[in-house]
C-alpha cells in the first residue's frame, strides 16, 4: 500500500478519494522539519498547502515521488531540490481563483467604505455621532465618508487566472481596469507594459502575480511614493512582492490611503512586524482561497495528481515534469 503524507489539514473528501484508491493516508502532526523528516519516511506522495517546506525534508525522504500542492503558488517548495531528488512537483491551478478574486473585491470595498474603521470605533465604544457635531469621545459620521469604487481605476499586476476574474468583476462594478503582465500579449483587458502607468494613475492596485526573483521587492518606497495618496493596495499574491517596512512607513505617513494584505514574508507575521500597527491596514491570515468551494476543489485536485502519477499518468498541472530524468 502506497503512503501519502498530508502536512496540513485539507478537505476530507480528498482524504477519502486517496483511501478509495488504495493509499495509506497519514496526517502529519506538524509542519516543522523534524516532524516532517520523521513522517515522510516511506511516503510516495506529500500533499501540502502554503506552509514552507523545510530544507532537508526532500533529501531525507526515501520513497518520495511527488509533492502535490493544493493550490497555485509553489514558492514554498524548492523546485531545484525536488528535481534533483527526482520528485515531481504538481499544483492545482485555477480552482481557488474565483475565491481570491472575490476576496480582492471585498477588501477594496471594505477599505473604500471604511468598514473596518467603523467596526473598530463601534466596538471601542466610540459610537459614531449621527448628527455630525463633534462630541467628546464620539466619532463623527462625516469622518467615515468613503468613496464609491464605481468609476475608479483599478490596476491589476498579474493577469493570470485570478487577475482576469478580478478584471471581470471590477468591470461589472463600473471600474476602469488596466492590467500589467509582461507574459500576456493579448487580452480583453486594457494592458500597459509600463508599471509607472499603474503606479501614477490607479485608485486601487491589486497584486496577483507569483513571488519570483523578478517580483520580489517589486513595490518599495520609490514605487509607493509614485502612487496617489488616495490609493488603496491589495496584496493577495505573495508576501515579499511589496516591501513590508516601506509599506508600513507609507501608510503611517499618508503616502497611500490604505492596504489590505492576505500574504506576508513570514506567516503569521512576527509580533514586532510594523504591519501589525500600521495605519489603515486590513490584515487577513492567507484566507484568499479559503472557501469551502475552493478548499474542496484544490484538495481533490492535489489528491488526483498523486493518484494519476502513481498510475503512470501525467498530472494535470505540473511544475518540473519535463526536467525529471527518470
Ligand atoms: N491569497 C491566496 O490564498 C492565494 C494566492 N495566490 C497567489 O496568486 C498568484 C496568482 O495566481 P493565479 O492567477 O491563479 O496564477 P496564474 O499562474 O494563473 O497567473 C499568474 C500570472 O502572473 C503573471 N506574472 C508572472 N510574473 C509576472 C511579473 N513579473 N509581472 C506581472 N505579471 C507576472 C503570469 O504571466 C500569469 O499571467 C499565485 O502565484 C499565488 O502566489 C493564489 C491562490 C490563492
Ligand atoms: O493557491 C495558492 O497559491 C495559495 O496561496 C493558497 O494557499 P493555501 O493552500 O490556502 O494555504
């Protein structure tokens, strides 16, 4: 019986699918190196979410043939290391794209309408004055004035599966959409090849590209300084694309109006991260793709990749298939 190690909780239907196909499924009690190194022994497949795969786990695996990622981003896996060890890396593209796109639209609206500020004031007992007069201890409703997103310009960095859905939803809400993606040559979405166009002119900027050598630290103090002081940024792509210290400074100094972050260089961020205390910031715990619909679809996709590979079939979405020398 082939063993599959699952390193983080995934949908039960995927576990059952593996069992029905004759796999012995083991759930790792933790994702640290010592635990994974111990439990990876004898495993044909490793199914994982977005936690970083510690260096050394693949080297210590004795039977491993496939790492199957329940999602899109594979920056948490050392692909060269996997390839060197003849381990296929598979992923599941697109199955969580709608969920992430809905997340981006949700946070744009929440920031623009000051939903979180209103919520915090209410819960802090600073009930908003409805009459507009300044009363001690009370926030004035006028200060919670927001903006409609209709008619505003949305720049999407990365026009892949998620970016395209954001463009469609943004368009339906009456936004003016512009995309930047050097690897997309033609699109229904208006494209620019110059990032400055996005930084200088957009009211909302959504980061939806992968973390690569090219995108790491792409948005730092200089780029933030080019943006409108009324601009809102959403990063549901990957931590590290936006420089976190520079972003916190920009928010605290009113260089940009707000940011929503779902992803961080370190997850969860350390307790001394400047992001935790920055002004006008909305933080979520890498939940862009965490809906019941997407969680089930990505887990089943990842399980199916393991089943396919075990029967000699090429899984639907692979990363290093052609580089493997069997
Ligand atoms: N917050 C969350 O829970 C989730 C986050 N993600 C992140 O979103 C990213 C995108 O996901 P999908 O759209 O499904 O992937 P995708 O592979 O369909 O699209 C990625 C797009 O980024 C573009 N791209 C690559 N390098 C670029 C660059 N230097 N500048 C601009 N564009 C560039 C590619 O050409 C491609 O069109 C993933 O790589 C992952 O990091 C994905 C799913 C869930
Ligand atoms: O699909 C992706 O790239 C994601 O970021 C989803 O991450 P998760 O598997 O939900 O931890």
